[in-house]
C-alpha cells in the first residue's frame, strides 16, 4: 500500500503545478516541526505489562496551537500520523480556525483490549506527552476508534498531572465534562453542509442515492443525516465487510442490527459484497468514511458515483485524483468535507477558554455559515483555475499558512 505521507507530499506538489506556491513554504512543509515517539507501558488484566508504541506529530503551528486527533489502530504508524498531521494543518487553514496541525496515535487494535486496559493505555499516552500538550500549545481530540469517554480519561489524567482542569487542552469530551454540543455529529454535519452548498453546482438530483464506506462515528452519522434529508443509502460497510441494498437501507434498523450482531454483514434484505465492489457501486454520491488509500489508480476508472465526498482522511490517492478529474467526477476533499469536526472542536476549546456553554443551535448555525463560505470559496477558486477542488483547497490553505508564517 502506498505510504500516506508520500501521498500527502505528492498532493502538495500537485497543487503547486496549478499555481506556484511560495517555494520556502513548500520546503518547510516537507517535514513536521517535531515528531515524538513514545513507549506506553500498560498493566493488562492478567497481571502482565505490555508496551505499546504511540506517537504525536506536531506539524505546523503558524496559525495557532497544534490541533488534531488521536488514532488507535493496529495499522497506525509514524508515516500515517505524519500524513494526518499535515492534513490537519491544511484543514485548519481551510476551515479558517486559529489552529495549526498535529496528530497522534497508538499502534493497537483497541477491540482486543478490555475497558480497563483501554483506560490504562489512554492515561499512559497522556502521562508520556503531558509536557508538550496544552491549550495554547497542542490540543488533541478523537479520531478513528477514540471516543468522548477516552477524551474524558485523558482530560482527567492531564488535570491530575498539571492541575489544569479547564478541559481546554483536549476536545471531543463528553457534554458533562466540558464537551461542546454538536461535537459528536460535527464531522458528518459539516460534510452535509458542504454537500448542500455545492449540490446544485454538481447537478445532483434532489434525492440522491448514497454509498457510505464505514459505519463508525463519521459514517453512521452521515447515513443518518443524509437519510433524514430524504436521500437513500444504498450501501455501507464496517471493518468486517460491506453490504448493498438497491431499494435503500433502513439506517435505524441497521444501527440496531449492528448493535446486536457487532457487524453490518447479514442485515436482512441486503447483499454482502467486497469492499472493492462497494466502492464501485453505482450511486450519486460516494462517501468514504473509513481509512486512507481506498480510491487508487487500480479502481478510480471503475468508480460509478457522480461525486465523491471524503469524510475519511486521505481516502483518494493523487493518481486517482488525476483519473477522477479526467472523468469529470468531482472529489470534495477531506480537508474541506470533514473539517466540521475540528471546527466544532475549536468551538469547544473556545467555550472552555471562556468558561461558556453554547447551545446546539448556536453551534450548528456558526458551523453552517463557516462550511458554506469555505465550500463556495474553494469551488470558485477551482472554477477560476480550471482545476479540481483538492488543488483549490490546498492553494487556499497554503496561502493562509504562508501569510501566518510571514507575520511570525
Ligand atoms: N480527527 C478529526 C479530524 O481528522 C478531528 C480533529 C480535531 O477535532 O481536532 O479532523
């Protein structure tokens, strides 16, 4: 599989071919400001101790504190975390929030840990990194396989070590621990606002057929939001496999089914397909909401969706971008489409800093206005430059980071 960090650097170079980027900025963005690898000793339930490898990459803080989630996954490694950290720097610039980019992770399959072991691991990650984190330094959040409960453990541990109990050093906490209204669904909600803002430009029908790859936080909430708006989910997947159902999936029923069986596979009325078949299913909108490297030069020619909207980070490789652009299939890039998550994270940070609590209506009103403005700005730029949305988004982000670096 392609190394996601090489893909991220190739995306930078690809943006530079359309409109030249400040060469010093491009050079500076080839590597993170700092990358930290830690060993986390964890007491296991059987009395043994296991050591897990963890990471925090602080990519760029020209626009504000490093910001980005923590991923728990068996395939997570330093290259993935570096790619995700660079994307965070660009994403926060696209979203126009006062944050830089960072990312964290642990190489672990969290499904194989007990709840107590997961808590020990999460507290351990904070113990090793408490020095570099902080509300004005580096502000983590959830990502793949990390939840508000994990953020709460981390927040508690950080408070014990530093005495800072404002919660402002970490976002995605649960509501009663200083979390923001709307944070749980913000990634999908932001993606939906972008979809709404751009739908007519894409010439999509009022009622779309939608394939959502992934049924985690982003994927499940996307299935719910698009269904609520009258669209039809015709395929989805989880880490165990994929299903399609041409006459539409009842998302509430699938959610209940998954809760009981632990997978979407076998959902009544659906057909089990491979992940590759799911991505190639005919639909109006394909929403990758799982991991990187899903749409590649191997399958980009077979994608039948009219539009791809990336709720996952890095699901499309640069070669696939070229193929899809050539086929006139717009790809709404991750750094725009999923930026609702970090935007509401930043609202959470702001509320914690000011000791305020905003209503859900306030949060979503602000989010909608922000996503609308950014989506239209990027689409306009792409039209002017006759390029794709990713290159336009990168150029806008790079312009903003470059400006901040000069000010510094
Ligand atoms: N993990 C999310 C992302 O990739 C959210 C990050 C955050 O809220 O800081 O954008």
